[in-house]
């Protein structure tokens, strides 16, 4: 009797062990030491919206799964007041890109699949719901608004460098920004999203810190110097191996292929946003800037790049931009330039330089440098003073503080506000512009 009981118990345990082995991920050994939120599965993760084409009729979405998902789809429909909206969903077949995380030797070695879709023929000024998956394993339904065809009120968020300890210390900043401006139409991440370009653990932190916000706010990612790194000691620095697979961004065919998906523009409701790569091939972008600005009749013109045109940090100097890009910003009346890199806060402006006295136009371009992550630098006050020779006037400075910014555009005003990580308003500036004459003032 006892012998039969022992045999039965052994058989039961053996079956349990076999069953457990059946449910173990086939590549489980490749995931040793990873957090569960780093590990890919059949379920979509790292879901993110980006612009790719007319924001009133198109939107791109990208997500990740493990390599077992070889067919994937996305569905989209006009959002409704109850779940029946999903019956009208249109299905898109996704493009799939195989990606070897182990291309960077400090990562665990395994294959993932990145999936992407560009939703097309959407209705302007409408709320849509979408989901992504393989037809069985789905994300939740996620909502976003399309842009209006015409000039309309809008609001967006801008972050300087997240970069270090992103999950621990940047998560509260992006979440406070969402509490402050939940209906923001899009978000600019002004470079150095992570510290180590190819390290998948850091990208996993960035996506986890933002959570569903990344899938709801359309992102405008900007490359920083920390998005460039060697994959090995003997190789040259290259763009983050994750950058192009995980962000579906516009391709400017007129530019050098190495600048693709790092230099692009977005026309959002009569607001032109030019995204630049301030780390590589600066000369090749100068003609692009002039071409975009000279051919635009947008009511507002915004430029963003990682390196600060007027660096507030000691020992920093982006001279090329001041000598070559700033004159174009002056010439074509760029309203706002958004930068990062210097881990401090500075808002300043360049007045209109003219021999005529015109008190109604006291301003040309507003320049902002900011930081959202925990890495902080001290201000270089003597250096800031030197910029006066370039016509720059510092209006508000700050250090040892994590920030996010909310920019609202309505009628003839652009209202800029900077907030601390705790949600307190730190700084405010209002640009008022006469669209007929181009005359603008700053308060």
C-alpha cells in the first residue's frame, strides 16, 4: 500500500514537471536576469503612436512581441459611447521587423518582432479607438484624436532629457505631465530619452515609465547624443539599434539616408514642427531647414533639436547652430526653439534687430532648454552673458529641478508654461502674434 502510494506520488510529480516544461517559454534561458517587464511575449508591449503623414488623416503605431508572432494586425474605429463601436473597426495588416536584441553585446541575446501600421483615411478632428495584436492576443482599445484640417486650439507637452534612472525618477514627471495636460495632442521628447543608446533594459524602463501614455499621446521623438553609441569597442558610434524598429517616423528622401527618421517635420493644424539631429551631419541639415521654413506659411513655426542653441550649462557650446541655424530662425521668424542636453533650465529670447523703433514688436524667437530627468548640471552664468553678443536675452533660469512644459496654442497666442515635477507652475511666457503683419510680442 505504502509502495503504491509512493509510486503514485512520484508519477504525479513527474507529470507536474513535464507540464511545467511545456509551459516554459522556449527561449527562457535567454531571459535570465531580466525583469518581467523586459521580457517579450505573445501580448503586445511597448505600444507607441507617432506621426507619419498628415496628422488629420494618418497616424502610425508600433509595438513589440516575441518572435512567435509572425502575423499581426491593428484595428481602428471611430470611438463610441459603448463597446459596439468595435463592430465597425477596420483591420490593417502590420509590417513585421525581426530584431536581434543581442546586436549589442551587453544585452541578453534573443529575437523580438516589431510590428507597425500606418492608419490612413481617418476623419479629421475625430476621436478614434485602436488596438493591436495578432487576432487572438490583443492590446486594450486605446483612444487618440486626429488633428483638425484648419487652424484650431491645440496643446502639447515637451520634455528635456529623461536619460538616467528613467523608471525610478522620470516616471513621476511624465505622469504629472499627463495629470496636468491629459488632453495634449502630442508630446516632444527632446533627445537623450535613455543614457545608453542600445541597452534594451533602459528602453524597457522608458516604455514602462510612460505606460499607456505612450500609446495615447502621439510622440515626436528627437535624437540626442546618448542615442548614439558603439555596439562594440572597435565599431564607430551608430544610432540606437532600437530607434528605427520601435518608432515609425517620416522619411525625408531628400536627406542623406543616415538622417532618415531622425530629421523630419510635422504640420499640425497650421503649426510647423521641424525635428533636427544635432549630433550628426549638421551641414546637410542647414539646407533642409531653409527649404522647410521658406516654403511654409504656417501660423507658428517651432524647431526642436537636442543640443541647446544657447547653452546654459558651463562648458557647453553649440556654436554651429548659433552661426548657421539661428540666422535662418531669425530670417523666417521661427517662434519657438525647444532643446535639452544641458540638464538645467533656461528660457530666453532674441529680440528683433532693427534700426527702426517698433515697440509693438519686441521679440523674434523664444529659446528654451530644459531637463525632465534626475541628472542635473549647474548653470554657467558667465557663459550665458556672452550670448548677449548674439542678441540673446535670458529671461528665466533654473537648476537642480526636474521640469516638464505645456504649450497651448489658441487664436493669436502661444502660451508656454514650465512646471516642476511636483506640478507647480515655475515659469510662463505668452507670445502674441498678428498673423497679417507677422508682428509679435512677448510677455
